[in-house]
């Protein structure tokens, strides 16, 4: 624990870059165009319509190159990321390592200089990667065709909800089939997205003993109004639901469709194809299962897959290959239309494609194997720590890629819960633990996920830190109540985030809030 105890984040009282700027200061000077170029090109501004020209230059900060470098280096030192420490506590996010060789691929000018409005003949390589990634995902999922347009998980779920609606509309049943069933164990978007699409949402809760929805409870809510079942699998609790094929049969017999949110498929990768057990639609989050970078609200990418009877409803354009060239096909009369501009998040498509190629079929299978081994090793060690319990441990002693623990006992014994633990764990250079989506079915939850790229030493260190925090909670809880102590930012007052009058989403809005006279 010596190295952990010495951790301390850099602390800079760093101004905003706008505050660092000084009139007339330059990082570089753009050379004037040569006379021959000027004579050939003419007045560049004259080619720009007056209505889209700025009346004044943008008020960008004027700052020298050394100051820019120093500013962003300091900010990076205050920022915690997957490359700077242990992030296995952020369960469901699947913070696996993103190989740097894949980053070099997407930095190639062959990709960065491409434009989505180029003629198809000039982007055959990109279209080929898109087409072949779709084939890979079909093989992995058991689906028949994929669209790469959705930008993130919730966007993909909404797209699938719209496809379900289009399917029932094509059968003349859109008015009748107006209900979607989901589970409280699913990502919240599995309820929110179909609600946005116009469905009534029915939510099933887990059985207290088994931790999975009861089959009879599903039967009780299925009716002629059922449009489909949309839920997350595997669950974020890490519990494998043995009833999924039964759920699918019940829904199909009622005339509905099944859409599986496989945002995180790390625990079943190359072991379970949801298309083979009856799913009609699914999604993957490339920024989870397929090792592309994971950031807050992006850069996400969540391809959706469908079986043959739903292919005609996929977003346009689809990427197709006639044996000689690749093309974008917009000729799909029953398509739900475009759900995003241009192709999708192509850098993540390239990263995922490269990762799958480098892993191969055997590597994908090993991915899930190691992830499950790591997780069950972590479970065994964490359950030895005072105050830590695992719901449904009797019926499900082993879990898939993650597990949702509870600190309810610690909270009862000491008054210290997951919020205080999360404020303290960052003092040891470890990313805080993901709790749970709302509502908290499990009291005082935390959800670690040691992916296949997490070494045993990191798991052991995480457990050691958790053990130390547990000891502090029982012996000196004030340390946790006043944490964090070693971070660049102490506890953040969340009150302003609840008051729209205090929001400032742009620099101009910030200035206006502070009554500088700056106009929006």
C-alpha cells in the first residue's frame, strides 16, 4: 500500500484559456499567400455568401505556444483517465485498454483528410471496412445485417424502437401494439427510448430470491398490445438469466419482437449469439465490448443488428458490395430513414475493426473467459471485506463480467455508504466506483468490472484499497466524511447544477451571467 498512500493528484490554480489571452500575443503567424497564388485565387472572401460571413472575427484567446502547452499539460495532470490509473471500479462502462496501434490508424491522413461528401469511388477503403465490420458483428451476434449509424447506446435503442414500430405499422398493427416491456435491471434507455418513440412502457422487477424477472410476471403483462421486449443482457448485476429463451418464446407467441441491448457483451463474447436464441434486434457499444475509447457522452458508436425480416426497415444508407465495388444504397422504401448524418463514427468503426482482426475468433473467446475469471476472483476477495455483501449470492455465487455489490451493512454499522467511499477511493489513485442506474434496486450499490485487460496486480490493489477504506469506515469514519484529501478538486457542490439560472454552457453565457455586458 505504500505506493497507493503516496498518491496525490497535481493541483494547479489554472485559469481558463480565455483569461490567459493577451491582445496581440501569437503562437504562430500564418504566412501571406504568394503573389502568384493571390492572382489565381482572387479574393477568397468574395466566394463566401455575405449572409454566412462573420461581421467580426471570433473572439478567440490570443496566447503564445508555450503558454498553450503549459495550460493543457497542467489540465491533463489534473485529469484522471484509463491510461493514468486503475479504472476497474467503473462497471458497465467496460473500461478496457484501447491499443495505441489502433489510435495510430485513425490518425492516418487517409482517414482524417477524407470527407463524407466525397464520391463513393474515392472512399472504397472506408466503405469496405464498414461492410466487413458489419459482417463480423453479424457473425458474433447471429444477426443478418447491421447499421453503423447510431452514435451511442441510447441512440441505438431508440433506433431499434423505431424499427419495431415500423414493423408493426407494415402489418397494420401500429395502433394496437403500443406497449414495450422492459426490466428495471436494464439500462434506463430501454424504457426511455421506446417512450420517446411513443410506446407505453411496462417494467418488470427481479425476483427477490433469484435476481431475474419471474416468467409468470412476464406472462401477466403480455397481451395483444405487446409490441416487443427491450432489455439489457447480460445484466449489469452480472447474473446470467437462464430464462431468456423462455422470455423470447412468450413474446413471439404474442406477436411481439425482442430487442437485446448488448452494450456490454464482454461476458458472453464468442459464447452466446442472441440471434440464435430468438432475438430479432440487438446493439453493441463499440466503446465497451470492442475496445474503442470510452468517454462521457462520446466518442460513442453503437451499431444495431437485425434479423432478415427487419432488414428493410434499417436506416439508410446501407453499405453494400456487388463483388466489384462498395456503395451506399438509399433505395429502401420502408426504411425508418437516416438516424444520423453521414456514415457514423468512423474512427471508432476503424478501431473496432482493427481490434477484432487482431484478436481473431480465439482471442474473442479468450476475452470473455479472462473477463469472467477476473470478475469471480474479485468477487471472492471483496466478499472477505467487512461491510461488503453481494445480493443473490446463494442463487448466483458466480457472475459474468461484473457484479453489483452492496454497502448496506457498512452504512448501517458506520453511517458510511457508497458516496463517502467514492470520495475516499480517489485519494488512492483509483477511479471511483460506478453505483447503479436509478432506481437503486440494490441499496448502497457499487459495480466494479475487471475486464480482460486488467492485470491481477490491479485487482489486488483495488481490493487492498477497499479493505483499507472499510477499516477507516469502522475505525475513523471522519476521514471518509471529509474526503477526498489528495485530489485536485474536493467535493463539488451539486446545487448549481440543479438551478438553470446558474447554468453556463458557453463562454459567452458565462460572461453574461457575471454581468460583464457581453451579449449572447
